[in-house]
């Protein structure tokens, strides 16, 4: 496979260690590029839901691929998110080509790019973390059900459907949250004179120029590798959204693990819920 040389690649919300993660697709994408800088913008490993019961080889290969890229000269920034927030106690850690940070400002051809995960704007993360963790468990369960339904649907010659996308697109509260998130991120970026603001967290890939009475900035969101399978790329002084399915189709989207997957054990699920509630008090 011929690698594409690019200046910066940004991925987020991979959620390694969960059933919804398309690890083979992530590995295939990373294998296809040769970036000077790779930004892992939060929720790469899902520590919230991490379990020894589910860590397939394909997930480990993503980690190995990232280390291979560093060995080949790629500078890697790992920015912490809410699902891997435990890493925040090690912020500013540096090891060779790897840096662990909470946020990052890059100078790109004379313009400033402000990059962070985005959970800092999520009110549920500040006041109801246990509820956010419960929602993550429910989301992962929905993804498992969705995978099963789509597998059956494809066998019957029908198209695929995304339960979570339908919910997000139909619930007014979800739409308002996304709008508020983007408005907050861009207003702060404009106020601080950043030319670009890059986030993840909300799983909504986007590139949009935002103008206000105080100025303008380019808002970018790298999406996720659970549903959208997208990345942000910077090359030749411009940003673009990479869509895996446009480039590779359905290759490596369905792993053998998904066909044999079991729904989370209910007793274990209840314990996780109670633990999340107790630790949030």
C-alpha cells in the first residue's frame, strides 16, 4: 500500500476496548498515511469501559501501529478525553516522539490551531459524571444491537441503519447540545485569536467557517471511529475530512469478534452502574 504524505492527521473517539470500535479500519487508515504529526484527540482507549474480557488483537494492533509510526519519525500528541481522563494525572509526560497533553496549540503555516477533546464544555461531565458513564454503557450496548441487526439486514439484502444517529438527529435536546458545543468552542477560539479550533467528543465530523461580530475561525471536528469513521487531515495549507468508507468502502468494517459478540452480562452491568454512581458522590 502506498502511503500518503500529509502534514497533520487528527483522529478522536476511537474507543478501543469497546464493541463499537472499528479497530481494523483504524489500523488500515493509519497504515495508509505518513503524517509528520499525528494528534490522538481523546477517547482513544475507553478506560471507562475497559475490561480484560474484551481486548481483541485488532485493538492491540492499533496501539502497535501508533508506536511503529513514532519509530518512523511521526510526532504523536495524545490529548486526553473524558473516557481516558485517568491519563490526565500524567499530563505533560514526554517520551521520545510521544507527548501526553490535555490541549495543544499548533503553528501551521503561520496560523494557530487550538486542539482539545471538548468534554470540558459538557455539563454532564461536570455535574453528573455517573450519568455520563451510564450513558456510555447504554451507547455501547446499542452499538452491539445495531451490529447484529445490520448483519442480519445485509444477509437479507437490505441496507444498514444507525440507531444512535437516528436518535441524535431526532432528539431536539441532542441537536441543541451539539449547537451549544460548537458555539462555545468557536466563541472562545475567536476571543483568543485562534485561526482553527479542533475538537472531538460529540462524534459529529465537521469543517465549518464561523463568523461572529468579534471575528471568525474555522471549526473542525474529527468525528469518531464507531459510526462515522472520519479523520481530519491538514496538507498544503488546508484542512479536509477523510471518510473511511469513501476511500475503502466496507473493507475491515466487520470483525469476526462482532459476529460472536455477547451482550454485556446484566449483573456486571448493574455493578458498573452502581460503582459509577457511588464514585461520583
